[in-house]
């Protein structure tokens, strides 16, 4: 390709142009749609956006042209909560769950996170990279061009650093962009079960300083839940993470109305993720703290649960919402953000427009990249998806399908159906 690309005649161009901050309340319904839209791209950046007639013929030759007649053209999805580096599957546990065992009962059998940790520790860095490459292709083919990538399946100093190296190598290879998050505080590994204080000490005194000093991650996450880490433990971990220069995320209120969501507000976390058991007062605290709610309906449905985060109350109170797949081997093994849009609409009562906002511009701001990705605006990185439908509402409506016809990353066509 020439480095200059003109996309023309989009039935709907979903620009999401608007305030330079996360969208909240009624703002989440405004996709700034342009009919018969066009985007002009130069050297990986968006140079012009408008109607096909207004852009006219792109100046300067040569220029490559994509005729998007009959298609929806939108910014690439941004997935702000994934666990993409692991070995093996948990298909046996999937069958157990279908037979009636709960998430907690499976964990008590030695399944769950622990089973993945065992396999991941035994797999070499190069082998993990090859496995993760497959998942990166899955993300891209379903329209996701940037993901937040957590560790959490190493649970030792050496293994967690190994996972961070895999994330870095995969990001360097491209074209999928990965934003690294340290999640050594996923659960306490078996060898520390009777001396959890020693595991915490290892993270606080050894692992976090290395990660901060070598800038191996941008974010720190902790699973604050019964069976994982307590509120006081999470507070200590978050405080230390801030000291070494990491921004904060937290798994909060997934299975119980714990204090994790309030802790997110107290500690100034960028995101609080899950929030199935959050109350109205805490929603207000998260809003006032500037925290973004990352909602994960895929985990709810895959675990066979029925309680979803109260998304409508969040929107009513003006709390910005992002959506994510929670891609991982246990509770949500899907890279398909389009399916997450469907679940958000049918199970959490988001409108298709609100769901699109949550999966693009708000997700981008949750990764401190709203100035760069998440919308189709002049000066931004040209991450663009072409969908084989005329109306964006068809994407969640025809659920379970992959509507992606083409993927453009930094101005380059990297996938075409």
C-alpha cells in the first residue's frame, strides 16, 4: 500500500467524535454517525473524516481506495480486560460446570486458576508466545485492535516476569497492541497456601520494584474477593504499586458485595472491573473518584450465573462504562467483542450505541489512550474496522456472528475476509 488510504461510501461511519474524555450518561448514546462517510488516512494517522462528497478526491498520489459501500465503518474495538497468556484449556472444568459444580467448587477440587498456573509454569516462554499469537489473531479477526493484557497465571517472581516478557514480545511483533498489567495478586499459589504473608512479601518487596524499575507493566491489578485477596491485602498491594509508578485496576465485587469497589474509589483506581455486586452509593463514589467501570458480561454467562452489573444505574449516575471480554481460559474464553455487545444489550439493557461507546472510546480512556485510539478523528491512529452490515445495530442483533469484513491497523489493511 502507498501509505495513503481513502475509505469511501460507508453506509454508516461511526466516528465517536466528541468530548476528549470518557463518555457518561446521555453522551454514551452519541456515536456521531456520518452516512455515506469517508476516512482519509496518511502514514497511519487519520487525516480527514467526513462525507464521501466532502472529502472528494484525496490530494497527492498514489492513494489506495477501499469502497465500503453497504458497510459500517468504525474504530477498532479496545478490550480493556484480558488474560491472554496461558497454557492449556479448562474444557474438563467446562464439563463439570455443565454438570452443576460452581466456580468455587471447581476451585476446591484443584481446578480453576490453579490448574492453569500449573500448566503455564511448565510451558516455556517461546511456547507461550506461540500460543498467544493464535489468540492475537482471534482478537484481530473479530475487530479488536488493542487489548489490556494481564499476567496472573505464573504466581511466582520468575513466572510472572516470563509472562510480562511474552506480552512485550507479542506487542513488539504486532499488529495487535497489548497494554501490560501485572496481576501476580490473582490468587495465592499452592506452595504459599499456609504462608500467604510470604507470598505478599514477595510481591511487595521483590516483584513490584523490579516491574516498576524496568517498566515492564503500565498497570497493577488485584483480585479482591473471598478465596483470593482481602481488602486490607489489596490496599497494601495497591499502595505499593503506586509507589513504583504503576496505575491501578482491581477485580471488584464479582461474587459478593465486598469492599473492593469502595477501595477502588479510595485508592484512585483507573478501573473497577466486574461490579456485579455494587450498590448505588458505591457507584457514586466511583464516579466522583474518576474511576471507569469495566463490565464483563461474558464471564457471567459463561459461568452460568445470572447477576449482571447494574449498568443502567451506572449510566443514570453518570459513571463511565467500558466493556471487555475478560478473555481467559476459565470464566470467559472468548475474544469476540461483538458477542459482548450482544450480551450488554440483552442482559444489561444497554442500547447498541451505549455498548459501542463502552467498547471503543471509553475502553481507550481506561487505558490512557483516548487521545490516540477509540474514535475516528483527525490526528488519531488509524485503527479501523469494516463490518459487513449497513446498520451498526445489526452487529449485536445478529449475535454470535463475526461481522468483520476488514481490519486496518495503523493505516495498514491487516485482515480481509
